């Protein structure tokens, strides 16, 4: 170390000391000042020339530097009265061949105000750290219970009852249902009602993470595993969820290459981080969810059969909203309450006409679409009651009675009745009519999917590239 420091030019030494500490003093074994910097001299009201060579106690009020030089005992964060105030200083003995040959001291805080400012700054940082730690902890807890699963229809109650019954075990659960039916809410509720409730609940969407990142996200990685890897490595979702529940949403979109690695982890109950060799034991309960038909995917070789059976220990089918229309008023009321808090509104309600119209819609986007419709309505609401005029155009463009009359006329080939029911009629070329219908279908799907084009493409059962092309043709942003 000494040899290394000798390579530092002597002309740098004083500058280094001044940069590392504003107020520094060095004494020999007799307490005679060998060095004092300008900052310290300004602090005590003297000059370097006047201070050097004099006993430290004659220059610095209430100094203990000469005592530390004699005893060899360091003094940390020691208070010292000086200039009518109390400063805080550190004093360290300087040793040579095990013998004390001097001491060095520096002023940390010149007065209590400086200390309080520093303490406040540190306290703010500690509070901020505690806040984010608490937030991270909350993010790993379930947010919903079975009381948040709204509905009294037989088909919904059957799914809810089964979920509640199996929540106390450790077996894997497979949630099947269309997009927007509330699969994640079921997963949260199962975890909250389980013996693992106090442990982490970690959710990961298998379709939203690029394939090349999914492995490191699930299993973690070691330091230097790849370019851009976080120093010290990172825990994966399996390790974060250990002792608790791991929710694998959209499991049907997981690449085949990852399915085999996931199967191994489920069988062995241990993970190996990317770039690592050591196995880490994990204890997690798996809840998986998908809107896809995994059985057909297995038949086509798109999903591993052994993984399917590993996940499909307990299968819960969550019904779409159109299969439980009697639940729509209660679900809409709960969503309205939720949206009230977001929009700082109170006492919002649905008119009877709106409730009736909501129950007549088929809801391809399920509860997610219903929430979007209500949110849109609140944005244009000028009072407390949501009326038909506040609904999106596709829900209010045709009166239900007219729709029933039109459908009956078409079914009976009575086009004169159909025309009377839908006047005025402007006949457009079939090509334009089809294009208009296609554009409206895409806009509707995007509304349901919150603007997520990948999700909208799934709802429309077309490829993502095809959807992007059509959006470009129809100038849909």
C-alpha cells in the first residue's frame, strides 16, 4: 500500500486531503501541529503559518488531538465546543511499526445546524427507502379476496366455490377462461385464502415478455451472465415467490423451449439461474391461466403434454360475462364504485335503460370491456347518472326493439318490414359495407383490449401482423 501511494505525485497529496475532507489537522506524538488545511484555519479564525509548529491545544479550542496522539485510541463522532458552538469531529491515531507517532482529525459538522441538515437528508433517504421496500412488499401480496368476486349466477358460484374449496391445498390450479373474465382475481383470491397468504404472491404474464428474456425473468441470472446483466445478479420470479404462490398468466403463450425448462423446475423444485451452476431450492404453488384451448394445443404439438398434466391438477372454468348476464348489474355496480375513487366522484349510478342495455350486449371482452365502457361513460358524464347517451356508440346505435324486429324480418325474408324498421336505408357497395364493418370490429376490439393490439388480434382471431396492416389501411391509430 505504501509503495502504491509513493507513486502518487507529492504535489497531489494536499489537494487529495482537501478534496476528501474540508477541515483536517495532523499532529505528531507530542501534539504539535504538522499540517492543517486552509478550510480548518478559516473555521477557527487563524492562518496556516500561525498554526503550524504550535501545540494543537493552543490553536484549536478544547482540542483532544494531543490526547489521541498519546493514548492511540480513536474517537469517532465526538462533540467539541468551539467558537460558541458544538462541532462533531473524528480523531484517529497514526501508527508506525505498531507505535503511535501522531494523530489526524477532521471536522464532520461545524455546528448542530449542519448536523441536523445532514440528519434530515439521511432521514428522508431512509424514509424513501422504507417506502419503496414497503411498496415492493405490498406488490408481492394478493390484492383481492373471494369477496371481490362478484356474481350469484349458478355457473359463476360453481367456479367460485371450487376455487375456495381448493385454496387450502398446495396442488397446481389451472384457470381457463376468455380474456377479461377475471382469471387473475381468482388467482389472488386463492392465494389470500391459502396457508401461504402471508408469503409472496408473484404474477408474471408469459405473453408479454420476449422469449429471450423469459428464462432470466423466471429463473434469475448470475453476475455477468449476459451483456447488461445487473451487477451481483438478480433473483428470478421463482425465487421471489418461494414460500408463496407464482401466478403464470397466459401460460398457453409460453414458447415450447421454455416449457421443458419450466417442467423441470416443477418436478425438481429447484432452479438454476442463467449463467450459474448452483441449484436453488424453491417452494412455490403454481396457479396458471390461459384463454387458449390447451388440449387442442397438446394435440397439435404446440404445448407439452407432460407440462399440461402437471399444471392441470385442478381445473377451474371461469364463465364469460354473456353466460351470466344476471350478474351484470352487480358487477357494473362494483366497477362503478371502483371508478368513483379513480375519478374523485361519488354517488354515481346507472339508469334503468343503461342497465337493460348492458344486459343485452354479448360482451366479447367480458368484465374488462364492461369496465372500459363505464370508464368512458364517466369521462363524458355531466351529472350523477349514467344514461344511454353516455354509452359508446356501438352500445346505443340501435334500439333493442328495432334490432329484434330487424332480425325477425331478416329471418322471415320480409325485407319490406326490415326496411321500415331501419329507415332511412342507404345501400352502399358490398365492398364498402364490409370494409366499414371490419373497421368497426377492429375499433371495438381495441377498445375492449385497452388499445393493446396483440390482445385485440387475439379477440378478433387474426394474426398481429394482419391487424397492424388493417389498422394502417383504415388509418386506425
